[in-house]
């Protein structure tokens, strides 16, 4: 299964805070960024290292450095932007690509409307950001686009995943791992995650 649910106490605590209906936009935005940092920490744990000689105050020493990893962070507009700052705090040199995919609320199908991707995707790790993995349509569409442009190392970060979205991602892209702060119960008839967070985009941007 490509979805890894984080069990760290800090992650569980913070996702619990986000579930409060009355949480302010400011707090929701801040906690979303904090979870972006924690998810990035886990998703990059296998990045390779190389040894580099540097001049320390006590003399020359060998230190570990990331080995040739180029990263592009790919928020799915608009809600994925809420996780972006937290991810960039952890990987400040990453290029930022954007993909705009809106869900048609009548058909629940993804409708792409814009993309602006970094170059040399074949040489980069692409980290896709979307707070909610609900039906999986938007995530699968974004990943398919990245693959069509040459990306081979694709990872995803979400706040909450539904079993239906996990199944869809597993079926369409079994090679892509996804880190989730929580795996929830199910989708309702409108395609929203239960218990979920509500509309994450509205809560991040204050348009609820």
C-alpha cells in the first residue's frame, strides 16, 4: 500500500486540533504548515547522503550532505498551497511547480485547468501536496501529469486520507508513496472525508 499513516504523537495531536470546527483560519493555516514540515521530515528519510570535507573551527572534518537530490514541490491548487510554506521550511532550495485541478462537485471527477512545472523532472524528486486524499481523482491526475513530463520519483503528502482515495491511488500508481497525517473512516455521499476536516481549502483561505 502506498499510503503511510504517521503515528507520531505530535502529528496525531496537530491533526486533532485541525478537526475542531471553530478553529480560526489563522490557527488552521499555521497548523497545516506545521504538519507539512513533519510530513516532509518523514517523506525524505531515505534521501541518500555523501561525505564532504569542510573546515571546522577545530580543523578539517568529514560531514554528511544530501547527495545530488533535486526536489520540486508540487502543490495542487488551491488547497495544496496551505502546506507549501511548511515543506519549503524543510527543503528551502526546492523548485516549486504548481498544478491546478478542480473537482467537479456534481461528477466528483478532476478537471485540470493549469500547470507550471519545473524543468528536468526526470532528475528530480517530485513531492505532491494536497491536504485531502478523498476520491483520489485530483492526486491521480496530478501524478499522471508529472509522469507524462518525465518524473519517476514521485511522493505525496496529505493531511487526511480516505480508504476510497487510498484504493484509487494504489490502483493507479502503486509506485508512488503517500504520507498521511491520518487515515479516516470513509467518504460521504458528496465525496467528503468523514470525520475529516471539512473543506480544507476554504478553511486555509478563510472562504468557508
